[in-house]
C-alpha cells in the first residue's frame, strides 16, 4: 500500500489525511509549526460564521481524527526540503530539529493554506505606526477567552476597551496598488461576525464597517448581515477606508460616504483591518520545492479550474484548500475530502 | 484618550515581493534604442545605485551635472539653486548652468491648461537634448519639472504617435529625441551623496545641526504623479534620509501625505484653498511634533509653507516654522553663509531663531 | 421627436454616450491608461484636498466618463475642473490605478481650446506672457507685496532689497541675477521655445484666451527670424553630418 505525503496540518490537510487513512492508506502529515490546526489554531479562532459556533467544535474533532489514527504519521515542526522522482514514486527529504529523513511516497497532497496580507505595505493605514490599528486575526485572538487579553477587546496602546470601532474591508484585496486585484472572499463575513461579537460583548460600543460591497454569498451569510444591522445596530458605511491619521491626537479615519457623495473624517478608538488572504509562506515554498505552477498572485494553479480542480501542474501532486486561493473553512473541509478521493483514484492502478 | 504612535524610522519601505507588477521602463527604452526609435543619453562618469519601488535600481550620476533650474526657485527662493551650486562646488562636482535652458512649462500647464502634450513633450525633449549636446547628465532642481519629465518619458516611451510628433517638432529645431538614461531629482542626488556631504561637512556646523528636530514634506509631483521611480519606493526617503544622516532627528506627523495646498493655480487665484490646506498641515505639525524646522524638496511646497504661515493669524493660530530645503541644509552643513550662500534671508518665515539654535552667525 | 413627446429619461439615454465633450475627451490618448473601471470606493475623494473644500469629486470625474454622462461632463468643463489641485493623490491611491488628475488635465486642455477658460485664466496673463517671451515663467519682480499682502509684512522688506540681495547671492553666477525673469535665457532659446509652441499648435490655443499674446509672440519671432533660422540651419546641417 503506497504512502501519501500530506504537506500542511491545517483544516484541509487534516481532513484529507483522515479521509485517506479511512480508505486504508498510510499518510505522512508534515506540519511546519509545532501544533496542528493551521490558521484556526494560530489565531485562536473563537467563533465561526455564520452560526457563531465555537471553532473548537469544528477543529478539535478533525485534529483528533488524525492524531488517533495509527495509519497517520504526524511530523510537527518539520518541512519538506526537496522532492525528486515522479508519480507514483516520489522521494521526499523531510527536515526537522532532529535531522533529515527521506521517504518514498505514491502521491503528494499540498495543503499549505494561506497567509494574511501584511498591511504594513498599505502605509496609509498606519499599521505598525498607530498601535490601535489592528487586523481581524489579532481581534480574533483577543476575543478568545483563552487568548492574550482573556476575551476582552483592548486597545494595544493603553489597554482600554475601545468605544468607537471602525472596520476597514478589502485591505490587500481588490487593490491593484499592492498587486492583489482579487477578492479575499471571507473578509465581509468575518468582519460582520466580529462586529456582532463586539456589540454583543460591549453593547454601548459603536461599530462601523467601511465597505465597497458586502459579499455575503455563503450559507447564512446574508442573514448574518441582516442580523448585524437590525439586531446589533452595526453601522455599514459605503466607502472604502482611505487613510488613517490623527485628529487632535485621536485616531481618525478618512473615507467618502459614497451614497451621500461627501468626504468624511471620523475619529475612533480602534481600527480593524480586514487583511485578506494571500499566498502563504508555506505555499510559496512548496511551489518552489515541488516545481508546481502558481498563478499571478502566488496561489497554486490547478491543472484545470473546472475539470481538474485538485490536480496541480504535475501528475501525482495534488492541491487542495486555501493554497489555491481565498477559501472559507466549510469549503476547505470539502476540498480535503475531494482531494483524498482524487488521490485514492490515482493510486488504485 | 491620549495617543501613542510608533515612530517610523527613515529607511527603505517600499512594497517588496509584489513582482507581478514590476516593469522597468529602462528595459523598454533599451528596446527602442536598439530599434533606432530613440537615443538614450547614457550616464557619463561615476554613478551610485539606489533602490526605487520593487527593488529596481536607479543609477544616480555623481558628476557632470546639467543643472535644470526651477523658475519658482530662481525667482522666489534663489537660495535653493545657489545651495545646489554650493554643495557641488564643495564636493568638486562639475556642473553646467545652462542659459539655453527653458522652463519645463509644467507649472503653467497644470495650472492653466495652456499648451498641449506635444508642446510639453517637445520642450522636455529640447532640454534633454541640451544636456546631451553639452555632454552632461540631466539633473533637475524642481519637483514640478521632475514629475513632468518622468511623465513625459513615460508617454514618449509608450506612444509612437507622440514620439513622431515630437521628433517632427525637434527636427524643425535641428535637434533629435534623446531621453536621459535616468530622470533624477536634485534631492535624490543629495541623498546619494550623503556620505560625501557628511565627510566634507564642517564639524562645528554638524554640532549645531545635531539633535535638531524636523519634519519632512515631499512635493506631490515628486512621488505621486509617477510613483515607481523614486528613491525609497512608494514612500520617499531622500529628504529625511539626508537630514538624519547629518544628525537631524526626523519625526513623523500624521498628515505627511497631504498636499501642501500649492495647487499650481490656487496659490495665485484661490488662496483660501491654499490657506485652508496649510491650516490642516500646520496644525498637525504643531500638535504632534512642534519641530525646529520643516524640510522640503519642492519649489511649490517651499513657497507655500514659507509664505502661508503668517496669514494663519487670521484664524487665531500662530506658526513660525522655518522652511529649509534639503540642499540649503547640506550647504549649511558644508559651511555656507546662511544668507550670502544659502539664501535663507529670502524666506519670509524668520529663519534667525533656527540659525541661533544652530550657532550660525548671520549678521 | 416632437416637443410634447420628449421624455426626460429618453433624453438622458440618448445623450448618455457620445456627447460632444465626451467624444473630445476620449480622443486624448491619456484617457485609456487613466480609466479602468471604477469600484466607487471613494478612496480618491477621501484623499482629495479639493474635495475637502469644494463641490468637486474625482470619483464623479471617473464615473461621468465611464457613463458618458454629458450633462455632468459639461458642468465640469464649464468650471469644476479648475478646482483640482493636480496633486495626484487620487492616482497614487486608486485601487484600480485610475488617474482623475490626468482626465482633468485633458479636460482643461479642451476647455481652453473651446473658449471655456476665460474666467478661470483671468489672472493668468502675466505668466503666459513670461513663458512665451522670456523662456521661463516667473520673475522676482512679480512677487510684490501688493500682489501678495497675505504673505506677511516681511515681503515689503524683501521686495525692496531684492536687487542687492540677489547681487550678493549670485556673485560669480552670470545670468542668475535678474529681476524681470527667472534666469537670463538667451534670445535663441526663447525663439526655440516660441517655435515649439507654434509648431505644436499650442500657440494657436493660447490665442483662444489671449489673442493679443499671439501677436506679441509672432512679432517677437519675426524680428529675430533671419538670425535664428540661420542658427537652426547650422544646427540641422551639423546633425545631418553627424549621422553619416
């Protein structure tokens, strides 16, 4: 029975590993961090949209399914250094703190996921300059009771709870200036979810979402948007956050209220940047090591977007999840299952 | 609630890794030269490579400088061209002060719409040709000229029709189309020469400069009109970079990006606009930094900052921040007389308190 | 369509694309690289200093061009385009890499050409004259305290002492110590500048706003014509010889 190499221990890699193991394959799962769970674990996701379901309810069973399966060898704190050969015999060198090992695999699944766009590059937002400009991911960590602020939303500058919060959509997405014209897909739903969480915890706070479009196409997303507006009185302003400055020493933003056709200046206590999904470091490295095709933005290209969505440009190497492009968790799990089926099919002969 | 800002240190901070976007106009120019479409005025003598956006290298010529003067500086802030000559004299850099140079006419163009692209590009090409036929590297004093010449280069390289029209006009003058290998502003040159300026500086002057606090302001046409060929990348660094090299403590204010309000036409015919824009800038500068001086590299901005502080009294606000150009600072560091050689006496906002702080005599 | 049957909606649709100003603006080759669709995000307006103080919107500039909204275009051509400070903040931050500032520049050129700029250029005569008769566009003696009383009382002192101050400053730098122009550009240079304006059609455009100026320039050129054309001829021959 051939062994499958799964690169990436996030939700997609975990799902594909456990599906493959259930089908009877041996799996080696290589994960560069010393924990499993990918971004969900890294940024301590607390509640998932649209149902505000605990992230633990979703990720823990997936991790458990892998850790408890004897057919899956989990290698944490490891990464793939080089790959040679071709399907169905790949030779991969895997390195970790203990040294280097080599093994043979029948197929490779690349599930290296995404990274967040680094908003430092958008200098007009003052990320890294103004302490109280933070990202969705940082807020996610703060909202988790097991996180760095024990579940309280705190201003990094003085530790106080912000009263007026603005959320900027499309940071690092839909933006030719930084080379990312694509839509990050999940920014709208994540910001809406966080806006609700903040209003629920701090009913006296004012939360404003600065957007161009609210893209709520997923399951229950549009309903969540309605809930935010109606039940929680989150204020959605149609205008892209354009600049963060100070006014009389207070954090202040500039935008245009495009419905009313006027520029506005709005002083707030905290600004949350919906920094979108970009090709992660692991994905860029995997593409180099494996020599598989990437698209213009660094994500991995499928052999055919419609007809072979989980095959890479090289036979025997498969791709799944957010390393292909922005993707929400529900779809990542589906991708994990889909790629497992594809791998199994390819190894049957 | 009081506010905390992490200071941004002066340094290269452009968008790295976004290479999907990067295209280098120099490659296109070379292709055109090979096809015989244009001539390139290749750099003469030594040069230094500095990084612009996407990590692309710009060659800054270090000698044989054609001095493309600024109308506004010569008329209104003559200390600046004088300082530009001064620091070159001190460093032994050869330069050519052409009396056959015309205005780039870009200020007029942007203010009035008089003129057209063929005229603008032909004027540019004629001045470029002057540097070429005299055997000098084209260097530019004025930020409006700089932005204009970057734009003209971009349009000429990208548009055969415009090239042909301009060549026709140039032929009537007995000239041909020569595009300089690099379009460089004088503040980029001073930045590239920062080590040499520091080395040649007067130690007593450096003592006086050390620890002065300043904010910087860049002309809009320096970095916003064409953004991908400026030293420092998307956020320019040349003024603060030179100043901090000489010992000035550069500080950040939240309105650094905002236009000074010059407006090309507004400062003449719509002055409430200029005053209002200045009000916002000066207020932020005062509230957040309250510096010893405002450092600039642009004719229009220097004029605006220098001349629009007094009128703020009309709205009950009091500002007297000395406005100093990057090259005047360099000249002072090299030992220039602040009035007879750096021309700071031409500034309306008093510079004497600053000179006192620096321990420089001026009587 | 008869007067009674004219429907405001139909009228708008009929003039929606292809009005006179719209067509003229679209002829300018800069438009193609200055307009790539618009997200209506408002980043340009938020960054625009003119939008902060005037009823002016760079977003509206792009939108009216995308929609071919001749009515709004005309409104802009007849006055609003002169609010733009040409700072290019819009271009620098637009996520679609549009450039409202360049579209405004194309519009300003057309406004001049079509005789719509007389009011906007009312204060402009002197600069236009300087450019075309001195080769550069400012002069120390322009900046008098009468013209700029809001620049402060020190202007009075500067203005009265400027000749001696300049003489001291520019000792050893010939051509720089002048007060009626920025630097003493040679007559030959001024002729070349005038010739460029003539050959490029720009001088003709100036005539729509300042007809007398065209006469001044042409007289100026005629006075020097023989001498300057001889110099140019020499240059042309030298250029030809160098090509061989």
